C-alpha cells in the first residue's frame, strides 16, 4: 500500500482546526468521556495505515513521538491484506503538528468516495462522535457546520483530482473501508441503545463503551461482503477512461 502522503499533508485538507481553543480540543481528548467507567481509557486511539505510520516514524523527532506502543493489525479481505497500527495518543492536542496522521487531518468527517473519484457521503471519524444525536448532549465539535461541511467536501474533491490513479485508489480504499466500519458500528450502537432503553447521555456512554469493547458486528456476513466489495472495487487495474493522471 502506498499513498502520496507529502501531497496530502501539504494540501488544504490538512489545515489545522481553527476552533480547538473553544472546544477544549474535543477530538484529541474524546476518550476522557469514558474515564469514569474505565480509568485506563486512552484519550484517543488512532488507526494509522502501516505505510503512514512508518513514514511518520522516520520524519518525527523521537521526543515528539507517542509514549505508548502501537498495536499491529492485519486484515485480509478480498485477497488484499490491510495493515495498520492502532496508536494510543494521550497528547490531548498538545502535539508537534508533524506527528498528525491522516485520521487527525480527516477530522471532523470521514468521506466516502464514489467510483468517479468524488466524495458522495460523510460520516464521523471517531466512534465517540456517534453519541451526538443519539443522546441529549450537544455535539462539542465546532467544525461540523453546514458551510464548513461543503468546504470540506470541496477540498477533498480537489485533493482527489490531484492524485495519480494509483495513489487515489489506495487512499479511497482506506477511506471507504473506514467509512463502512463507522456506519456498521453506528447501526450496531443504535440497536444496542434500543435494547438497553438508554434515555440519558450517561446511559448512552455506557452502551457505546460496551459496543467498542465487543465489536460484534465485525462478524456480520453482510458487513464483510460490503467491505470485500469495496476492496475489490479499488484493487482493480485502472481502466483506460478512469479519471486522473
């Protein structure tokens, strides 16, 4: 797997959040919502493609690197093996900007890209963000507004149009599999909320933590089939008429 990370990092997609001083760096400290239930919860756990993790490791000074070890994960679907790291992060937003991986640069959305190479749908990248709308508590992220949403889509479409066919395919594979994961988790979470009859924010937090620990939906055959279809779609050789250089 390879991606044009220097181009992605230099694009406007990667511009830092402008509201972090007003929201208490919500996205970087989302895990603290669980600490009343589990004091050992990390502030964030970042899924980072292996190729990106290795590039960050090579370019970020040791003193700015995460203190916690990352867990290696390999998933084989549709004949492709996706390798990534689950990197705990307890920096709480006080990091050297050079360490920010793609998952941080994506925030506050996760795009789903169609076969035409343009963003079709958006979801949230952090599972804790599924709480907002599922509980009475308001969304703490100040970047999720209608005008910024459209600007986000426009920037991603611009970036995708700049990438080579090969780099776009690898990036879209990672984005779309991540999108399917979040949306499948959303469905499982909403079902669990109904079963638990959770009516308050605190009850919803408990249900979300239970869902994060169980991940039962990963064994669902429909979910696995959707992911395998996505892997197959982005792993095909480029067709002569496909958009891009």
